[in-house]
C-alpha cells in the first residue's frame, strides 16, 4: 500500500518514515499510536481515508 501511495504521488519516504505529501494531505490523518520509541517519543501513524482508493488503481501493461 505504501508503494502504491508513493507511485500516485501522495506520500514519500523520509528516512525510515512515510510522510503524506501535499497532494495526499486531504486523504491522510496523523494519529498518536500510544506506543513510544525507546527514547520515550510517541509514535505517530498516518491513516488514509478510503476515498484515496480510486487514485491508486494500477493499469497493467500486457
């Protein structure tokens, strides 16, 4: 899913994390997961709205 979102220009990987790009911000929300890194910093997660699915269709070339 992350690769499909990236191919559609909706997100990009920054370091170890995926980040919603400007084109994807209308479809993405960032939530704290309640988990923490070893440093004590909260982990955030990007959740995507189902309305993004039509933008992810892949046309296979035969």
